[in-house]
């Protein structure tokens, strides 16, 4: 069963997609990733969403820049949670960030920071963890590792 479906609007989003996939792999979450454009291949987006739903996807991640319509289009095709990741294709990603975060009422899309595929994957994992204790424990372990790393940094700083 695939739990997270990642759709990138362009192959130019592959680095952000890689951050998503690496994080999901670290947490042991199965995912599928592909490229489809809301503007250039809208029928493909629709068929991918339906295909992923049949495979059991619980959360979608849409990665897009510029007008960043892809996450909204995905949300219009499913009732599953959708997380939008704006990319910095132009204007430092501000155009994409605003586009994704300003969805019309009734069709929500969660939004993470520009190029922040890692946070998108972590948010997807947290959504899955609502009903999956094993994933919840992996997220807790990950957070503890972050805490230890931060505390170690502070100790290193204090020694200088």
C-alpha cells in the first residue's frame, strides 16, 4: 500500500521531491512520486490522483512553482489531505507560496515553506500517525534526535 502520493509539476522540482522521498524513507512510509502539470497535462493529474487513491494513498503532496496551481487541482480531485510545497521558480517562491496558501474556502491545501519538501513529508507523516502508532513512535524518535542535536550544538557553543 502506498501512503503518500507526491506529484511534482515539473522535473525541475526534483530536488524538493527528493527531500520528501528521503524523509518518508527514513520514517518507513511508502510513497509514489511522479511528474504531472496542472496546466500542461491536467488529465494526467486527474488519472494519477485516482490511481494513487486506489493504491491506498492517505495524503498527497503537490510540489509546484510560479502560479503553483497543482496542489489546488489535486485538492479539487480528492478528499484526502493535500500538502502544497511552493518552489522558488521565480520571485523567490513568494508567488507560489501565496498561490498555494490562498486557496478558496472549501478546498483546503496545507502549505509548507518554499522548497521545504522535508517539512511536507513530516506533515504527511504526522497526518498518517493519527491512526498509525508505529509512525507516531518514529516521529517521536525523530523529534528526540532533533532535540539532542540542538542541545549538543548549545554545549559546543558554550565551550567556545
